[in-house]
C-alpha cells in the first residue's frame, strides 16, 4: 500500500510503499520503499527529536509513533499505530 506520513505539525515527511506488521504487542506499518522524504525523516527523528506522526492511507488517518533501527546494512522505519480516525474529521 502507498502511504503519506506527516509530522505533528502537518508537515509532510514521506511518501512510501508500506506493509502492515501485526504483532501481539502492537500493529505497526513498515516503510518498505520511500518514494521521497528520507532526509526529512532523518531530520524529524534525529535532528528535531520528534516521534509522533500521522499516517494517511485510503482516506483514514492513523496516529502513531515513529521508530527506526539499523538492520542488514539499511535503515528500517516503522510506525506503531494507535486507533484510526476519518481523514475528514
């Protein structure tokens, strides 16, 4: 699926192909391939120390917490999700 990721302030951070990871602890979205925004994500996470984001997909907004880790020589970005809301709300 294709998602748009925005920061708390509404600034677009990234557009990416993503998948859902359904774990016992939480549901998360994994950013598989960034179409744009790699630098913006790095600045938001490390430069500004921000973690709260909103995922926009198929007319819904999912608030979540941005996470990252290094694995297999590449950066992995995930968003741990909270409850969904309508984009019109």
